[in-house]
């Protein structure tokens, strides 16, 4: 009897816990794989090593690379120099990653903020001693460096060396490069930190509650129209109160970028990003032209369809991502989300699922929403000697499951690319987003194939189309907005009102007449972090989504071996150009018609939704 009563109490306790936490226990990451705590003696040791080894490297090689390149042992000696440089880069990457991830866990904690800032300052100072290396490598004559790379030890680094050489036309005199580098701490890096802190401190009054930004953005997907409207109005009210601060940050960073671009000689405001992404301007321009031309066939058409589902001619902007009427939604628990993604990955490739599972078992994921935590989601590769970490703000929405699949796609990619080493593991944003979006597509297709209920299928297709519109149409609109802001900033500072006008122009164009942009929406540019942290990053999402649509079509019609070719593509990291990586699949992003294939996938999904009326 006692056992029965005890079991009953446990069951009651379990039910109570489930009511309090219907999502289950959400994991928090274990950063001890990097360092045990901010006061870990290993941090002080490694910061000291970074100082000492960077200075020793400078003493051993500065002013000597040209002579080394002309010596009989040029290949071996340069290879040893690159290996030392890479080892220092890996060590500093570990330090910077730990400080950044710790800060992301609570961006308003003064102790974490100070620690993050102090580590950044130390790393910036140490890396100043390394600046000369790539500058001097770029002054070596092509014939000498090509000859030296016949030595296999240096030839191994050919992809990295070729990437370094691409920056030669934009390279400045050494002392100017040093000044740019050192002042980054008080220039764009400082304004990035200010933006993060400002966003984390914002509070929004929604139906009597004071909420941080992440839960409020989630309410825009709530089933209750009243809650969606209240959330949108709260966002507008708080952004309006702070819009001058965000306008100052935007103006300052746009001017900072203009100064840098002008000194370096970049012809177009986005050329620096294209160079980092290893993608030609004409490829990006073709993508933008194709997507903007397709707005009426994609977003305009879909939102008109969605408005009809709601019995309206136009939807207010807070209903843009609303759940479909008369289709039940439910919270997806963490265990179910995990199993969903791992099953989808495993059906494609057991190796892919095996890698993804480590993020769960080894505590590489931080999922709960917490006060002060960085909003959104990301996968951070850290450094090849460690492993990636994933940050989420998981709240059990179906889109949160897709976000988990997206970030794990990044994570798997980062794990596979790590053996290339600190210099060649990093992947251009365009191809990095390909891996994440492909992970989403695998998960979506797996779920859709198992769905027989007509209403559920309609809801799933609609959610996927909305995600694709947010990834393709919306991100190209963001890119267009950024171009307008940066172009106009060259003529003088922009008022918050003017930035809002530019924002509304691209939103009207991209969303179409079926979305009504209510008063207050003109400030919604203010919270988007990509504009601040990575100017012109956003087109990489559209690039990746359209590319994945084409890639998935190849997969559906491929014989055996596709998964192996796909994992080989991810394993290449940053060692190959996008044209080399896509060639085994018969794809070429430089073909102007390439983007139409990806856009066509979205059109066909919208057609299917229209047939499900």
C-alpha cells in the first residue's frame, strides 16, 4: 500500500512538472570543453601564450618572408610559418569562442560583459603582432609562391593562400592595417556590443506582462489574434521609444564601413561581403534580380491566398506568420523535436545523424529562453581543436523544430569541416547556409511524407512556404534595404524617420498588397542583428535556400551515392569554390537560369496549397 501511495505521489508530481514545463527539460550547454569558468587558470595561461607566441612569431618572420620565398628551402620554411600561424589562430579562437558564448548566455550580466570585453582586447592586442603575415605573403611574387607550393607541406595550404591573395588589391600599408585592426575595438566591435546590450535590455508590455524580445516575437505566431496584435503593438511602442539609439548605431556602422571600403578601394558597397563569401558580384546580382522579379509569383500570391483563408482581403502585418485558422497547433516537446530531426537526418545518412546526436548527448546545445540571453539562434564552430555549440530559444513552436534542424545542419557541417584546420575549415556564408537549409528540408520532407490528414498537410505546406518566403523573399528585401541605407548614408546621416521610409519601401514591394503595414511597423528594422553584426550577410540565406531547392531535386532523382557526395561537399570546408563543390551535382550558380529552379520549387508548393482549398 505504501508503495502504491508513493507511486501515486510520484505520478502526481510528474503530471505537475509536465504542466509547469510541457516542453520537458531543455538542455544547457557545457562550455567546460573550452574552459571551466571565467577564472579558470587555463584562460590566464592561454592569454599569456597568445601574447608570447604572437610576439615570437613576429620576431621570427616579420620583414623576412620575401627572402624566405627566394631561398632553397622556401616551401618547407613557409609551411612551418603557416603551421605556427594556424596553431596560434586555433588557440585564440578557443579563447574568443568561450568569451563570446559565455556572454551570449547572458548579455546583460556585468561580469560576463567585462570578461568578454577584456578577452577581446587581449586577443586584438596579441593578433596585432600577426597582421604582417598575410600582408607580406601577398607581397611575394606569384612565380615564387607558386614554386614554393610544389613542396607538399605548403601545397596543403594552397586554398588558404589563394584566398589570402584575393585580398591583394584591397590591402593597405602595414601601419594603416594595424591602425584599422587596433581601432576595431573602439569602432564597429564596440557598437556591436552596444546593440546587443540595448536589445537584451528592452522590455515590451504585452497584455499586462513585461517581456524580453524573444517571447514577444514568438507571440507573433500565436493562435490568438489578440495576442499577435498586442505583441506587434508592444514591439512598435518600445522600438519607437528607442529608435533614435538604433538609428545612431546604424548610421555609425554604415559610416565606419564606408570609410573602410573607400580606403580599400571596393567599387560597390557589398563587394567586401562578396569577397568574404567567395562569390562573384554578378552571381549575387542575378539572384537578386530573379527573386525580386518573382515577388508577385511568390509572396504576393501566397499572402493573398492566406488572407482568403482568414476571410479577409488584406492581413495586418502581425498576421503574416499566424497559424492557419481551424488547424490545431500544439507545443512540441524537446524529446519529440530531437527525435524528429535525428530520424530525418538518419534516413538520409546514418553518419549525419550520428554527428548530430552528439550535440544532444555531449551538451553542445543551449535551448531555454532566459532573461538576458542572446535572441534568435546560431551554431558557432568555435575552433577545430574543440567542437561547435548551438544556441536556441526553444519554445515548442513547430518553427522551433525547423530552427533546431537548421542549426544542427550548420553544426554537422562544422564538425565535418574541422579536420581542414583553423585556416581552411571556415566556409563562406553562402555555402554554410546551404548545409543548414538542407537540414531543414530533410526534416520537413520526412514529416510531410508521414502526414495523411489533409488539414495537417495544408498547415505543414503553408508553414514551409512561409519559411521559404522568409528565407528567400524577405532576405532579398533586407539586402535591398541595406543597399539603400548604405548608399544614402554616403550622402550624409539618415534620420530614424528616413530609415523607416526606406524600410517600408522594400516591405511594400516584397510583401505585396495583401499585407497591410500598420502604423509602427516602420521601426521594425531596428532589432535585426544581421544589419549590425554582418552587413549584407542576408543574401546568403536566399542563396542557400534556392541552392538547396535545386540540390534536393537532384537528390530525389539521384542514384545511390548522393549522401556520400553531399557529406564530401560539407567536409571540404573552405577549400573549394562554390563552382567546384556543386559540379558533382551538375549544378552551376553562375548560370542565370539556376535561380529559377529554386524559385520554381516554392511556386509549386504554393500551387499545391491552392489546390487544397
